[in-house]
C-alpha cells in the first residue's frame, strides 16, 4: 500500500517546517517500516529506537539543541505529526517513539543541565531507552493516591533518596535504560508531597517484578523498589514538585495520543477503501452499496473531526496557551472515534477482518489501550467538565 503524508497539512495550524517533516517522515516510514507479526517485541523496540535515532526522528522527542534535540522546546505539532505518521505505518514504531519522548519528557522540561546532558543526547540518538513510571496498583487515574515512598538519607553531595514500593503498567518496563519515577517524598499531603527521580535500570533495589502481556504486544512491566538508593542529584526539580512535573509532561504528550489514534484510524480508512473497492459482490463491488458508502462517509467525518480537535490543541499549546480542556477533548474524541472507525473497517472486511495479523485486526487490538492510558476517556470527561465549570465560576 502507498502511504501519503498526513492530510490537512494545508490547514493554518502548520508551518513550512511541519510540511517538510511530514513528507520526509512519510517517505522514510514507507521505505523502512514493514509491519509484521511480532516475535520478539523487546528486540524489535530496541531496533526501532536505534533506527529512528539514526534517522534523526528522535531529536524531536527531546528539548534542547545542545543536548541533541531538534529545537530548544518540544513542538507539539511536530510530535503529533510524527506519531500520526508512525501509527499509520507501524504501531510498535509509534509506541517506541512516544516512550522516548514521554520517558525523558520530565528531564527535558525540568531537569538540571547536568541531567539533561547525561540523558537526553542518548535518548535522541536512540542509544538509551526511556520510561515513565507514574501508575501504581492502587493509583492510576488518581495520581495523588500513590504510595511508593522516597525517604531522604543525609550524606555527602546531598545524600541519597531511598525508594520503596511498586509501579505498574510501565511501558518499556524491563527494557528501559532508565526510569523517571514519581514517589511520595512527604513535603506536604496529597499531590504536593510527590517528587520525581531518575533511576538507572541497573540501580540495586530496582526489580522487574512482572512482565505484563497485553492484547497489542508492547514491553510492559510491574516494577518493585526495595531499598533502592538514588543519589540526591537524580531528583528532578525541587522536592514536592513531582506532581507538577508529571502533569507538565502529560500535558505535552496527551495530545500526541490523539494523533496516534488518528494515525490508526487513517490506516483503517485506507484498508476499508481498498477492500470495499476490490471486494466483488453481486455483480459489482462492495463500495457500490449505499450502506457501504454511508459507513465510509461516517468514518471520514469522524477522522476529520478528530484531526481538527487534535491539531487545534497542538497549535494552541505551541502558542503558549493552556490546553487542559482542548487536549482532553482531542484525546477523548480521537481515541473513541478511532475505535469506531476501526470497528467499521473490520466489518467491511468481513470474515477476513478477524483473522489474526490482518491489518484491521491488528488495528483493533492497537486502538483499545489508547482509550485508557494517559487518562481514560471518563477522566477526560471529568477534566472537560471541570474546566467548563471553572470558567462559569470565574
């Protein structure tokens, strides 16, 4: 199948560099990314990260030209265009790119110059895999309920922090070279008493307690911290600022989740069009039937609606505006809409649509998690309503 650059590049959200990047990445992805059944997901992720690093795409996942980044700030529209394009071609490539950005995002946004110099260049080159360790068995959407603790031990050079507890649903868990870990450091109750730490994968006391298998194969794990001693220099930001660091990081990358869903939906649309115009039925083809045409029209409209919300949010953030409500809308509409589009594509494919490893069947498995991670749809609804009520109250 021939892939095109993302539609809508002529919309006013984009500048010339975005056009150039989208065309170049689309061509690179068409030549280098060949989706197939996964036999060794861990090894594939490492290979994909290195390939994207060598090609220069990971430079856009980190901030700071001095540290290997493409620019000194994370450009949300660029992140979204990259994720949309990668997801359209290869779901695991999108995952690998996203985790390089999300896993190192706290360092880009709030790390010291020393931390940025130590980690970001390796992330940008694809030499180090990053991970973001926020969720816990009893603290997913309710981040402030986390129990993983960080206790300070005085000593030379600021001493150490000792981490104890568990994290779960950690993407890149088991293969990451370092983890950005959020733990309760006790400066204040609730969200104000959380700090962020960089924990190298070989740090004593950090264990991979369990590898988690999910419906769309991704490296995922439960982590256990048992008297895990981390130098004080590895804390990101000031004590008690971890929640703000986590929210700033998610604020950048939540819109890109919508873009990934958009990429999956566009691929499903490609597959639906190819199938409906070639599948012979009753002396014609499937696309001749009005029911098919109605379904295709609904799919296309859903995709464009999601695209407009996604790139509105990305553009607004790049203008320095708050996008709490807009990013939540984009994430909700794009992920829920993509699920509907992909389900419709499976239906148009008929029996072949549920055969293992057929493109639409893989998309069906890929999309489901996006409606949950980085804030489930129900959480996005709460965020949107909260922002609306806040505006009325003021």
